[in-house]
C-alpha cells in the first residue's frame, strides 16, 4: 500500500466525521427547509438570515463564535463539561464546525426543491384524506428527493473541505482532530510537499466521486 | 346542500349564497368568474372570509359558529382541472391513495375498486407510470382516485377543458356513467354549455363572483340573464335519444326522443335500443311559419313558441315541439315573421346538424 497509516487515518477520520455531520443536519435541514418553503411564521426572515450567515461570514469568524459558545469557559460549555461532554479540541468540535458550516448549503438546496413541488398536489392529497404527516412523507419528500440528495452531497463536500471554523473550534491535532484540509495545510507549512500532494490527490478523487455520484443519482431518478 | 360564502379575491369578492339538492349541479360561467375558487372554498383549500358551507347536513365551514374543518375531514373527492395525479406514483398507487379513508364503510353503492376501474375502463393502465398516460386516461384515473376515496360529494373542475374536442366527446359518456352508477352527488364546474346540458340536473350561472341565475339547465341557460353572463358562448340543445334503426346507404339513423318524437341523425352503426345523447346548435335550427316543401332537411317538426327573449340584436326563441328546442335568430327575424308566444311554427333541422355525443 502506497499510503502511510497516517494518511489512511486522516482520510477515514475526515470521511466519517463528514458523514456523521451530514446525517446529523439532514433531519433538521429538511424540517427547516420545509418550514421556510411552506409556512409563514413570525421572525421567519430573521431565522432564514441567521441560518445563511455561515455561508457568507468568514469561516474563522463562525469558528470563533462556536468557540465562544462551546468553549469550557462559556456557560453552555461548562454545563456540558460537567456532564462529561467536551466539545472543543476533539472530534466533536470538528463535527460541530462541519455541521454549522455545511448547514446553509443543505437548507438552501432542499428549500428550493420543496418550493418546486406543486402545492396543488399536496392540497389534493389532503382532500383525499391524507394526514399532514402522510402528505409530507408520501408526496412532498419523494417529489423533492433530487434536491435533498443534491443538498446532502453538497453539504458533505463542504464538510470535507472545512478549514477555518474547524481550526478554531478543534485545533489541528494530528491523530485527533486533523482533517484532510488541516493536514494539507500542515504539511505545506512543514515543507513536506510530497505528503501534501498525496492528500491533495485524495481530495481530488473524493470530490470527483461525489460530483459523479450525484449526477448519476439525478440521472437515474429521471429515468425511473 | 347549503353554500353561502364570501371569498375576497384580487379583483372582486366571490359572493355566492345558494341551496340546492341535485345529483349533478353545474357551476357555469366564463373563465375568471370565480368557479375554481368556489370549489377550492368548498374543499377547504382556500380561506373564506365569511359564510357557511354545509354538505349532506354536515357543516364544513361556518364563520358564525367558528367551524372550519380541514380538507382531510371534509370527505370530498376533488378532481382538479389539471388532474393533479401524483407523478412519482404508479397509476395503481394514485388510484388507491384515498381509498383507505372510508375503507370501513361498507356501502351498497358498489364502489368496489374493480367496478370503478371497469366503469372508467382503466384496468389495463394500473401498472403504468402516470407520466405515460394520455390526457383522457389521466382524467379518468383522477376521477377513479376521487371516487374510490368514497366521498359524500365529488367536485369536478372543468374535467374536459384540457382535452381536445375529439377526446372531450369520448370522456363525457364516462362522466355520465359515473353519475348513473355510483350515486355520488357532483358539483361540476364548466364554461361549456353542452357539458351542462348533457350532465347536470341543476345549474348555477356565475359571473365575476356573483350568482346570475340558477335553475334547470335547459331553461336557465337559455334565459336572457344567463346569456348576458356568457354572450359569446355557443348555445346548444342536448337530447337523450333511443336508437331505433339505421339506413347506411341513406346515411342516416332514426332515433326517438324521450317525448316519443322521432328524428333523423347522421348514420351510426349501433344496435337498436341503445341510448345516446345528440346535440344541435341553436344557430343551426331554421324556423318557419309554414311547413316547407321541397327542401333537403330531414327533420321538420311542428311546434309552438313558448318564450322569446331578445338580448341586444339576438333573439332566443324557445319552441315546444314535444321537446323544448332553443333557437337563436336575429332580432329582425322575430319581427319579420311576427313571432309571439303561442305562434305555431315549424322547426327545420338538417340531419347532419345533429352531432352525436
């Protein structure tokens, strides 16, 4: 095997935390996107803007906010620490950073696909006696399937590429919080260009696979 | 059934108050008169400012009593204009979508799935994807879906409007079969007079959100008030006839109207005793004060003028020739012939002016 044990560890760590982050935000993202697309409620625009903030703010700023919220000196961080949960400077910090940074991409994509579902179909389903829950799972979700898959893949890719927020919340600790992006940066800093290129190659292969996979899924759906 | 509601719209308020009890009630009016809105209001898909909606003794909406049942609990079968089939589900799953609602109701209406599929002739489509259906097939599937939810009332929104003329005439008999087979009351929205005359027992004429007239279709649609609501609309007479015999070389078939009068219609290869509907445009009937001779028209029917309505430069003359025929003339023709109520006249109708529905 041409990869070192470290390379494997970094790659697997990035993929698994990225996957966990995507699965974690998926239900919240879908529900929030539906509330944005289908319901009117007070302060909706404020919540919408807040959710989108990590997309436009410097990731480092978002990371700093997360550090202040979850750090051991904050009330929440202290409360969690006393119950055995330490978020910052371990894999959970990586997870939180990835989740927060990729959330807006998921919500935007899913929201658009919900908005494209003809509300008339949901109305007719209701008049045929379907409960709101049945309408959601049997009509809305399947019809918005494309956008949900695309949003999840986008969120996953964004999670893998996360750098700025992660380095503040989780640091760059080899073997504990070092992701592909952080490791590439580290190797370049240390002048280990050959190691950096191996990881670079992995990121290119991963990115290509995801784009290819999402295209394949969307095409497959059209033919179904 | 009681319907009294006010729905604020962009350009006018839809304001209808009416109570009726008929197998098929048509809501008739030009596009943009608020017909679909009215159906949406009955189905609970649109907010109503004030009013009351009651179907079969059950209050669906009442602003006074603060009742507003969600669409799920109104027990109505809505067939929207575009059909609105669920594109990701097969024909079978579409049809069965609402069937759980009243599956416990064991009714004598013979609304078994097999029977509904048979009446609408869609059994062979079950495994298909909805996207593979033709317009006429999709409408029948949407109709089956609504019927199988065993509603207490069917709401049909221009089910034929999206179909081309040839297809319309093919679907109309299915609607008549639904009416006759399943005994579910229907509200049928349309801007087509022929459909009203062919299907409905009662008609509400609305225009710009107001009820202009209501009554028995043949009378109401030929009244001057209704005509004012739909001046550009083609006026037709529709009759249910029983087939007697055919003469292929002569190119005509003999049929009997429900009054017993016999007329000739274009040749049709069907067996005796079969009932059909035929129609003839009010503009295609000639009116004479003496029996004409030496003319080609196959039908010369004696009758008596029952009513004359003059609307602007047109005259609508209702003639009782054992069956009420509505004839549209120029206002000048009424004066030239000195027509008045009670005048004896002859209706002259070419065989080929009759169309089979």
